[in-house]
C-alpha cells in the first residue's frame, strides 16, 4: 500500500507520494547574515582581520584564491569579528564557514 503525503504549493493542496530522495533531503535553513561562508572553493591567501576587531562595511577582510584568481572578501556591514574559522594557506570547499560576525549596535 502506498503512503500519501500532503503537499501544499501556492495554497493548492495535493496528495502525493514522496520519493526517498525527497524525504532525506537537507532541510532548508534561512541564511544567517552573521555568518560568512565561502562562495567558491579555493585557498586562503591572506587574512587581514583578527578576532575581536571592529570592521567597517566594504573593508577587505581576506583574499580567497580560486581558479588562479584572487577574490577579495569584503565586509557586508559594520561588525566585530567574533570568530575566524579559516587559516592562511588552507584549501576550503564551497559554503565553508569562514567568519562569525557580531553586528554593531546602532
């Protein structure tokens, strides 16, 4: 006997069978703006900040080399560097956590 599940798409309710792949997928999480992840795989060339340092929006915080190009990683907003999760010379994959940020109180 098949197991049917309720699926809602734009207010329309459907009864359907879900595949094992769908049931075992990674759950979606809302992006956390206080965490900076790598956007491409690459090697950490230079880190210009230290933990506890206050950094302004637009400042370069590190260089990530990927596909023979050096990519500047810049601060998305004014914040304090809470934790650095990478080291110079280390190769990292895509979506690797690089920095924890603590936004400045306004």
